[in-house]
């Protein structure tokens, strides 16, 4: 039996959805993109072009929900399937688009560089419990206009895992799409084997900017999967109650679903988000708060009720260091996420309200992910009945350390974390240097960077990616890309 957790009864889910649909039809939403407004008008929506305002209809919402896929798959750069977003399948990915990194040596937060990003790709490529990479943080040593495409470029060049990404500009999409076409070959092959998921974010309350709405359309036209990241803040730019926040989140996400499905019916979608409560004491958005985690798990239930695979920013911390708070918030979020069956769990490595990545925390979070992935396998009998023969063996041998039964099921029954988790007795711990958690994680980061093996993507495709990136950089006055140790 797989353990599960639920926060909403079906009747409450139905009421939340009904209220959200009423908001879209009676209060409407702002969409600052006249082409999209024109399409909605053609489908019968009431549109005020001067105010960029549209009132949806029940028929438009129903039509979009009928064409959205119930599941989709994701593939790595080599074309191997890595994800099947369906039912209760869960996968972890690092948090995205951090502005800062926690420096491994000084333990101070600073702006990241290209070399930081490359080290990140080398580490994430070897973490077994985190199935995909993300464009985790923004290198500060390139022009801001190419920062989105540049981090996707580095991810595809150095790591084979699929990428959770996105862009803050309309212009960057084209080259980011071209990177993927260079790897897959054709638009049809990219549709058949998606390589990335793009985050598209409405602005709370009930608004789409020109950039994010156009990104949604552009992704849809190439059948690139989209995760909608609605970000209502309870008590600030959303109702203070969790139910009220869920109504707003549902309305904003449904509006994105409509845009994607009218642009290209059947576009793969994750029903996602990054909502938070608002802590009025500090004017912050605590992602590690239990109420934030409850909202995440609850909207996941709404998405699954609608038959859509889900995503959430959860399993991350608001702490500024890799400390007890970071472990508490991240492990609690990861546990709730897998018990809720959130399909794509975004957050490992993140600190400081989604603004900072830490390679050392990524090492720890990989072990948290391994533990909770074991948790959802549940408890199942494995040659345990009848029990008498096993206990006869135990009584005769006085232990079962080398029993055939033990050797057959030991690694299946128990998850063995890496050296970042201390399970040694005190004497052995002291003999090994008496290292702290951070020092053990630091050592693992160094080991993984040193043991990194280059991506098996062909050298021809790597050269094409570099040419595309160099041309994009030159558009913004960069004569050359930052130097690094090139891979063959």
C-alpha cells in the first residue's frame, strides 16, 4: 500500500473550481497581448482591448479542459525517457532562476558566475534521486538579455538530464527553441520527445503580461510542455484564507490553460505554482511555511481532479545557510509532496525565499529525495509468510546478516544514503575527522566535480549549440562568451 495524504474533500474541490470559473467569467482577467485577446474574442469571449481585459466563457474553459493531455513524458538529450508525468508518479528537480549562490568556501551568498553554473551541471548530472536539471541560477558574467538562453545552453552542453527552464523575455525563446531543435533535429521529433519544460507565470492577481502570455503561445506552437506557475500571496495579493488563495490560484492557472490550448490543442501542461503565505511581521514570502506547503499539496489535488499532471515549488528553505532550519523545511516539504503525489517537485538546493542555490544543500536534498522516494514505496511482504522458517533460521544462527533472504532484499528494503548523512558511531565519526554536515557536503561536491564525465551529446551538436549561443550573445554586444574548461 502506498501512503497518501489529502487536504481537500471532493466537494470542496468542486466548489473551489466553480468559484474560480465564476471569477474568470464575471470578473475576468487582464492579458496584455492583443493577439491572444483577438483569439479569445473569436471564440466568443467579451474583450476590452483598451484595458486588455477579457471575460471568459464557460464554453471556452470547458473546451480547453477537454483538449489538455492527462499525461506526458520527458526525455534526456540522448532521447532516453526519464519522466512519465501521470497518476502518482513523482520526480524531483532543483529550484530555478535563483539570483545568488551560497559560496562553498566562504559560506556567503554572492552572485554566481559561469564556472559556478558549470560546477552545478557537473554535480546535478550525478545525483541519482533528482531526475531532471533546472536552469537553477542566473550567471552574472553575461549580458542580462542572454542570461536565460545562456543557462539553458550550459545545461544542454554539460548535463544529459532534461531541463526545467523558462525565459523572462520574448526574444530569448527563439534561440532556446533552436537549441532543442539542434538536439532533436525536427519540430516533430521535439514534439515526440520533449526535452524541456518551460515555466510560464501569470502575475497575481489575475493578470498576464505580454512576455509570459507570449511565451505560453510560443511553447504551445512547438508543443513544448508548459508548467504554469501562479504565485498568489495569502493575505497580501490573495485572500488570507487558504481556500481563498486556492480559488485565486485555480482561476489564474485555468486562464493559462485556456491560452495554451487555444493556441495549440493538446499542448502538454503541468498544473503548477509557487504560491506562499505572506508573513506580515517581516514582509516575506516563506516557502518553508507549513501553510505554504499545504496550499501546494491542495492545489495538486485540484489539478489531479481536473485530470492534469502537477508541479509545485516545495522542498526548499527560507534559511540563508545549510543549517537545521534548511533540513527541517526541505524534508517536511519533500515528505508532504510525495505523499500528495505531486508529479514534478521543484525545490532541491534552494535557500533564501527561492533566491539562492547551494550545491552543498543540493547534496543533502538528494538524500532527502532518496528517503522520501523509499517512503512512498510503502511496506509490502517479501517472502515473509509463513514466518516460521525465517525465525527458525534466526534462532539457529543467532543472526540473519548473511541469510539469503537478507541478501536478496536488503537494498530493496533499506535506502542507504551517501556520506553526507552521518550514521557512524561516535568513535568512527571522530576517526573520520569529526566532520560537520556542511563539511561532508562540501567534500561530496568536490568529489562529484572531480569525477564528472562529459555529456555524451555528439561533438557536432555541441558545436552547433555553441554557434547559436555565440550569435545570440553578439546581438547584445558580447564579442565572446565567458571562458571555461571546454568539453570535447
